[in-house]
């Protein structure tokens, strides 16, 4: 039989209540010296708290469910590091699942989270039909959506200012004299972040008094190569763009590959602005001008918003928090050709 909380209390020379406060994260009620003694006893005895029993007794599991649409995206690995950082500080554990951009899998994982008695959920939803959205809206724990939401979801949102990010890219290119500015994105569908980036592109063009030309927009299907073909289509237009904005990091390399396939050079023949500022963007040839999004900070902010709601006993989370992106100018953009 494993060690009990009574064994830990006896070994540390403190009461069971003090051990309980320490293990439940209420470290402000336990001195540093006492906490160190308790932790030493826990480590020596190999004590493992019975989370199920504690959850039934306290009504709190100190578990947070994190459901990402696609964890294979490097951006989301960085977001997740921020989530874990904030949760660890608050003595919460994290259960992470990835749904491969499939709403049916998301639904299954959300139900699993409830079965695991999570206290709250951080959720990056994929496109879903209205019946699933209605089911998700009735989730019995607080939920915060990460960077995007869907029409009808009544949850709090912590996201980038996506429209402003694309606006920064357009303004930079306009300042360099570009008027034919292409835009390559995943298909927006009903996903808020994609729609916001498209709106940011259109609004920035209008603000620069540049007429909208639908021939300069291409939407790729989610995947690893469709962005190449879409960009090639854009480049062989009768009046092609002199610059292209890629609306997400997973398309940055595809846009550059398409330009090379067409025998063009960056930035001599065409300028490129990427999105998200992946770690390899500054290592490319040429280094990529990009819109940098604070991914780790997004994870921290979303987790802290959810934890604040839990500590306050809020049953739901509402409202929006927006983080500001920044433009990082490197060598993939230059003055528009005459």
C-alpha cells in the first residue's frame, strides 16, 4: 500500500490540514520552511495524491483540458508552452489533446475532458456544424477559446489582433510603393481568425486608397502543399502582384516555394511578408519579413483568464482579450519595381 497523507504529515511533523493546504497550492498559508519539509516527505515516501478522491471531496480536480485543432502546427506548440507555464505556477495540471482539425474528434475529446472532471477547458475550435456548436455551448465548465472562435460559441476569447497584424503587412508594402499586393490564406470558412485576417487585408487596402482586385486573393485548403499551387496561380495572372502576404506560418514556405518554381527571386522580382515569425524565418534566404505574433504570451494570457475565473467561482467566461502583433522587417521586402 502506498504512502498516505497521514504518513506525509507525520514525517514532516505537521498537521494533515497543513499538508492538504500545501498540496492544493495554497502556499501562502504555509511557510517556506514548512513547505520544504512537506515536499521532502512527499519525495521520500513517494506519496501520490488521490486526485479522484480529492476531486469528489473538494469539487476541484485542478486539471485543465487543452484541446487544439492541430498540435502539429509549430505555432501551437509555443502557445502550449505558455499555457503550461501559467498552469504550473497555479499548481494546475494540464491534459492536452489534438483533433487534427476534425470537429467530430473535438466533440469526443470535450466529452472525455468532462469525464476526467477537468475544472476548465482551453479550446481552439475547428470548423463545426451548428448542432455541434450548440452542444459545445452547453459545456458544464468554464471555457476560454484560443485565438479563434465560431459563431454561436458563448465563451471568452483570448486572441491576436489578427486584422491589425495583416494591416501592418499591407501598410509596410504600400510604403514601399506596392499597389498590386497578393494575399494567400487558408479558406476562411467560419473561423474568426481567418476572417479577421482577410478583413484586415481589405480594410488596409481601402485605407491606402487601393482598389480591391479579387484576382489577387487565393484560398488554400488546409494541408501541406495546396498553398504552392494557389500561389503559382496568382503569379501567372495577366497582371500579377508585385508583393504577396502569407496569412499564416504554414503557408510561408509554400509561397516561397511557388515563387522559386516560377523562376522568380525574392525580393528582386517580388516582395513577401509572412505571418507568425516562426523560428526559421530569420534563417531563410533571404530572411523573411514577417508579422510576429506573441504565441507564448497568448497561452499564458488564456490560461490566466481561465484560472482567474475558476478562483472567482465564475461558471462562465465572457469577453475578449486581444494581443498585438508586431512587424519584423528583414530582407524579403523592397521597393516596388518601376
